[in-house]
């Protein structure tokens, strides 16, 4: 490693100290991203327990995009219950839709808001130019929203055709895939942008 040649005259403890400082410098943006993510998720959680204005935006957006995407692919879709007219009603904190004639309840966690906030935090603290943060962040956010709605559509089809595997797909496979997709999209963008910076 180039680092060792540069600092040969330093003692081992000094080298370790410099290595630790460098590691902390590299991890600081990730720590800041995690902190911001926690704050944003907490804001949504508090809103969800009180007036449900901000949090239900994510539910309605995921619901609407899923219905639109389903219709684009000629899969039957319709609204069963939408809380867009009853956000203040405490017992209605979800939307109900039917995809491929299979009823789905779209709750806050279904909206992938955790992933959106993680992405926003990662992009915000990335070493990218401001215009790249806006451009690439927006593109990744849109891709993530479409993939999440595609997931909801696929779950409707699986629920109708293979109900035995629906829970595993919903609870495990998607959560793992979401992390891989989110990190992959950010990592590809980061490599491209830090190379040109």
C-alpha cells in the first residue's frame, strides 16, 4: 500500500494512529447519514402516531404508483379503501388495493420510506458535487419508488397464484433485496461520481 511507503519513518503506534484517523474520516459521512436517517424515521413515526399527514403521503404515493404500474402491465388493479380522504381518522391508517384480484393492505412500512430516507442521507453526505447530488439522488429515488411499487404488484400476483410463499417473499426476500438494491444503486453512482470528481 502507498500509505506504508509514505510513512516508513513513523513508529508503528504513530502509523496505527494515522490509520485510525483515516478510517474515522472515511466513516464519518456514513455515521452522519445514519444519524440523519434516524432523525427522519423518528419524525415520520411521530407523525404516524399523531396527525398522519407526512407519513400517509408515503402510503398514498406507494398505493397510487402500484395501481398505475399494475395497469401499465395489464394486471387488474383497483382501490378498495383509500384513506386519502380520511387521514385524521385514527382507525384508517392504510390503503387497501386489489392487484390481480388479490387484496393488499398498504401500510407505512410497505411504502419503503426507510429506504428513501437512507438514500437521501447517503446522497446528502456523499462527496459529490451539489448538482450531482440532486440529479443522481432524484434518479435513484425514482428508480427505488418504481421498484417498490413493482414489488407490491408482484406480491399481488404471488398472493393470487402462490399464496403459500407470499409471507416469505414479503417479510424476508424483499427486505434483503431492498438493502442490496439501495446500496448497489448508491455504490454505482458513488464510483462514477468520485472517479470524475
